[in-house]
């Protein structure tokens, strides 16, 4: 368990979105990549978590376009969905 309260808070928020699909998507992204994030990337993720689940899932599934403000390397990594475990 991480002793950093900021990381623990981000993890909790990432895994408690409100829908199971968003939990797995946002939480899975956090679990897979957070250890490699710098301060700017962590700040991006904090802002990202403020978005609505319906929008995040729409971007992830490609049913709605990603707004220009969110486009970039972090979103590119998110859209790969290579962190979602399918059982």
C-alpha cells in the first residue's frame, strides 16, 4: 500500500467513479500507469477525473470525439485501453 495520501486519494477516486465500467477503465488506467507519471501528468489525471463518466467512456469507446483540450500523450495512452482486464 502506498503511504502517500495524495496517491491513495487519487486511487480511491479512480476506482469509485459511480459505474462499474468507469471504475475499471479509470481505475485500471491509474493502476497501470500512475507510478510513471510526473507532476504534470498527475495533474492531468486529477483534472481528467473531474469529467463525467459518460464522456470518459464515450471517448474510450470512440463513440464521441475527444475534445481538443484533452488530446495529447496521456489521452493517447488512455485510449489504448491496454490496461482493462477482460476475464
